[in-house]
C-alpha cells in the first residue's frame, strides 16, 4: 500500500516549495490595486480559497481511487469558486498547481483529463475577461459601423490574437511541466527499482553464503564422523 504524499515523503520537494511560492504570489496580487478596471471581484473569498487550496497540497492521496476522485473534485470546486465567484486574477497559477499535483495522483489518462480541464477553464476565463474589456472600450454615444467593428459581444481581432497567444503559452507551460514531472518520477521509480533489485541481490547473496556455510559445516561433520568411525574400527581391530 502506498502512503499518502506529505511534506516528509514528497517525491519532488522543489515542486512543493514552488507551489507555495505561486500561491503567495497569487495572494499578493489579490491585495494589489491595479490601475485598469477589473471584473467584479471578491478578494477575501479568493484569499480563503487560496488558503484552502494550499492546505490541500500538504497531503495528496495515492491509495484508493475514490479518495483521488473526491480530492480532485474538491480541488476543482475551490478553483471554480475562486474563478466564477471571486474572479481571481492569477487563475492560471492555480491551474498549474492543479496539473502538477495530479501528476503525483493519477496515471497518464487522468493527467490528460486534468490538463484538458485546466486549458478549457483558462480559455473560458480569458474569453470572459477580454469580452469585458472589449465592452468597456466600446464607443458609448456612437454605434459601431457595421463593416468596421464586430457585433456586440464578440472579441476584436487584436484581443483575439492576445487570447490565442496566452492560451498557447499556457498549454506549452503545462506540457513542459508535465514532461518534467514525468521524467523526474520515472527516474525516481527507476532508482527505487534498482535499490530494490540490489536489496534482493544482497539477500540472495546472504542466503547463498548461509547455504555454503551450512554445507561446509555438514562436510566437516561428515569428515569428523568418518574419522571417528575409522578410529573406532582401528581400536576394535587392536
């Protein structure tokens, strides 16, 4: 049975520290007052969600599938609450942490599902943000020309390019992180298998040594027994 991943037995301690740094950065950005008009936000709710999300990373389930599913559902619920209700600013950092955590929990297919969810949620969030930005910069007293500007609710071409670029960069970051984590986990598993094989070889060597020692003792005992038998025969003959 595999033990849950905690601080003491985390496979990649650096990623755990990086996770804390990203959460601290996200919390600090929530407290800043930025010059551009944001979406309606709830910083207090976002800070609570960040705290809960950070505490959840201190213990990752690795045993029963039901525990993994419940844990991941709770993570997704916290992220959706911070995204849809609190309109957290750096949602992508929470999604990156989600994907990295699930690299330790699920196998390849589960990782792909979580990566797809992260990309879709990030894309939806960026579309809402850019649509909000486009609506705020529309002329208020002059209707847009029919053949020059897009209809109401559509994203202009410049913002659409920024949207696609941000999503592409986000996807590349997720892919690089997954490859990095998979490589480190594979190397760690190879080292564990090698250490286990070495332990088995040492065990076999000790067993062989014990067997050889026992055989040598039996041989010496037989020789002593034969010598005693010959000595008795000599004494009887005299």
